[in-house]
C-alpha cells in the first residue's frame, strides 16, 4: 500500500485500489465487494466510502453511455433500500406505485 492509496477498510487493511479493482471486475454491491476483497465484512464502518466508490463508478459508466450492472449503484435508488439491505415496503412520494 502506498500513501496515495488510502485504506478504505481499516479492519481488514483493504486499500482503495483493491476496492476499485473489485468494482471494475464486476462487484456492484457492498456484498459483492466483500466477497471479492473482504472490504466491509468487519465492523462495517467503511460501508459509506464503499457505497461512494460504487456510485462514482456507476456515474462514470453512465457518462460513457454504459448502463450500470445493477440499479443499486444509482444514488437515485439508495433511498429505496433500508439499512439492512432489504427493500422498503412503501414507495417514495411521487412514485407511480401507491
């Protein structure tokens, strides 16, 4: 690990470059990143930075006219998933599902 490659997951000493490699290799959820490089499988304090990396990657892919591999990558849908990873029962205001 280099100084310009900060740790994302301190519990398991996983560097940002390892998380980015996992995402570029197809990991499109927190769970998939954890399976690929173990980041986020300890105390879970790194979940927000990992989500940010997933969102940034999805935005870059969309800017290149590529659809993300999972709609969970889009920040628009973050509010539809509760903290336990399950789907919310109620639709957001303005949704066509009422």
